[in-house]
C-alpha cells in the first residue's frame, strides 16, 4: 500500500515473540470460552484440535 511501505522493517525478534505470545494467549482463551458442546462440535469438524483443546484445558488447571 502506498505510504506504508517498509513501515514494519524495525520489528525486533523480541517484538515478534511478544506478538506470537499474545496471539497464542488469545487463541487459548477462545478455546476455553467455548462450552463443552461447542468444543465437541469444533473437534468433530477439526479433529486435530482435540489434543490442542485438551492441552489448553490442562494448562488452565495448572
């Protein structure tokens, strides 16, 4: 887009990690906000998310 070329060239590895951490926390929070039926439906559509959801639930309990 004109006017914003090269605006983000100054992003440091630490900044990239922070963005990644925040996005992961948002994802985990989204999964945990689902009720049991919603989680079951999601896993039915995307079976590979079963272990991801179980891991998020385990991390919440810890």
